[in-house]
């Protein structure tokens, strides 16, 4: 089975360099019309030129990814010119790393706004068009920092884990409308991550080794609600699992009882992946002694 995007319109935010550039080139190589979005006009136009030189079709765009009105206008222009918006990859990012004790409010606000706010702006702009058409693909960019934590990245980690919740919720809401929503948790050496990752081989962690995961998540056979870890040519699904847990009766209910059986509370053998918060409620009700 060959995955192609012939006739598809794709917006990639933050596509002037690094992961976004690799994603834009990857979509174009498989037939997509790519809107290369980046704050830097020179960077966006450079990528568009590279795509054209390779025989692809692309256009540069400098809309700020956090500008909700601007993103809506961009999507409207794409729909007017191309007839549809098929895929959007919310990739734009920024870092302001600092320990939590030293972090300034402005550093928190900027990172949350770019990563979480930018993802919201992208999804909100394409949502009505995709719903009306009954088809669409939205891909957010999460991170291992959000999934697992990382020193000095409280702002970045908070935004990236929030995107997991956004992915799961929009996957549920978009399912009947034919909209599939997924998230990528990439590891790649780029200008943004240089010096931050405990790896030195740029070829082993090149952005191009992540892009096949994005192309798959945008394909017709993709699942929805998935978080895909990707790096060094390795791809793995990430899931939040919930342990069976400890059920306490009326006469047992106390923090001391939890402390005494904390091993049971934390035992992930037989841990469950729950499709929604409703499933969590039903799971707890089924295990409860208070019935």
C-alpha cells in the first residue's frame, strides 16, 4: 500500500526549519500542495523553493501560528483556492528553558501560547471546514518532556501534556465528522533542541527520521486519538494506563489504608488503557466496594 497525498492541501506551521521543514518536504514528495507556514518569510520561502525544485507544489505563508483570526483567514484562503483543507500539522514551537524557581511569567506565557495556543488556533481554524466536508486530519506536536517531565521545562512540558488531552478530546468529538486527530512526540536534533538532548549524532536523530510518522498519522488508514513517539527511525505508541487499583470499603477509607497498600495502588500489572474519562468512571464504579 502506497501512502500518497495527491490533490491534498496541507498546512504545516513552523515549517521554515527542523521538523516542520522535514514534514513539509515529506508531504510534497508524496503529492500534496503544501502551505509552508513560518514567522520568517525567508525561511518559509526557502522551503517552498526547495519543494518546487524537487518537483513539488508549495507556497510560503507568514501568519503567526498563535493568531486565531489570521489562521482562520489562512484556512479560508486555502479552501477558496483549493476547495478544501485536508491536513494541518501544528508544529510551531519555541523554548524558554529555566528552572521553575527562576522562570518569569513572560517565559511561561510565551511557551504556553505558542505550543498550546498555536495548536488551538490551528484546530479551530480548520474544524468547521473539516466538519462540513466530513473529512480531515489534525496532527499536534507533543513531546517526551510533557509525557515524562524534564528539568527546566515546566512551561514546555505543561503545554505539551495539555496537547495530549486536546488530542484525545478532539478525537472523540471529531470521530462522527470524519476528523482524525493525533499527536506526535518527536525526538530530533534541530536548532531548537541542539545542546538539550543527551545525543550527539545528528544523523541518528535527524528530523527526516521522524517525518514518516507524521505522514502515517495523516493517511487514510490512520487511527485517531493516538500519541506516537518518534525518533531515530523508531516509532512507538504512547498510552496513559490506569492500574486496577485499591478498593476501600466504608470502614477502611483512610489515608493510612492507602499508605499501607500503596504497592497495590501503583501496581501496573494489568493496567488498562481507557478510551475516555467516562470509561474511567465506569472502571472505578465496577471496582468499588461502595455499592
